[in-house]
């Protein structure tokens, strides 16, 4: 299992793999860090009635992040981030457990992520 597979699954895993492959091909790296400013629990469902169709336990969070202390740079150290990119925003993350029967505590993975169109949180 890769590091990425230990935290993501489904469409998030596929999208992240493609994104990281592009970064590697283009020589991009992240400098600094992303800070989680606020994490709000939105919903919890522990329904594991039909894992074969995706009916598995899911927890949904709204997460406000701040990337003001980070950047993405090319191999020469030049920023490749769009100049008008917001430094704060909201994402809705769904964290699912497709192995609930075998690993109810440790098999949680981010299964979907959606950018929310709302005012950024206060980063104080």
C-alpha cells in the first residue's frame, strides 16, 4: 500500500495520483504547508448494509484551509500557483470505511472532496 492509498480511496485517490504524477513530470514541489483553520463535522452514517454498492460508513466534514504560508514551485524555484488563487477556502470531505467489518477503526479513507463556494473562514 502506498502512502496515498493509506489516506485516500475512490475518485480522490485516482485524482490525487494523476495530480502527483503531473507534478513529478513537471518538476513541481510544495514549499511551506497547508493549515487547517476549522473542521466542522457535518454528518455521520455508520450504515454498512451493502458495501458492494458503496453503502459503507461515511463521515462528512467541512474543512477550512489556509495556504498563505505555502507555494507550489517549479524546478527553478518559480511559483506556478495562479496569482489570483485564494489563500483560504472550504472543502467538503467525505471519509469512508470500505473495510468496516475487518478494520472499523483504521480503514477510514477520504473518498470524495468538493470545493464549497462560500466565504473563507477567519484565519486568526
